[in-house]
């Protein structure tokens, strides 16, 4: 899990927890499913750290892609890159 400089997003964190709850899941259950600590999943959900594995697990549980759930983390992938001549 990488610790990088990204903004904490408490609203998204609350939304993720709420959407998981509607599906009968929790951050702790996602953590257990993928074999990581609940604090790691919470940290990624809050935006304090990154883990593609955790982002993918959260997104899959919510029937989304990681890009839909965490768009700012994937915006570089969506922008076309110029090829130097």
C-alpha cells in the first residue's frame, strides 16, 4: 500500500460505508475477504493511502470500477498523452 499525497474525502468514505451497508457488507468484511486489515481498507476509502487491490475490492463490492469510485486517482489514465516527435 502506497502512502501518497491525496486529499482525505470523508464524504466519499461515508458514502462507501453506506453503500456497503445497503449490500449487507462492511469495510471489515471487505478487508477479511482480501486478507488485509480493516484499517488499511478504511485508509484507502478515506483517501489517506492507495492500494489498487483494495480500490478494486471496494469498487467490485459496489458494482463499480475503481475509476468510477476514485476518479481523481485514475485521471491520468483517461487523459491522452502526447507522443514526442
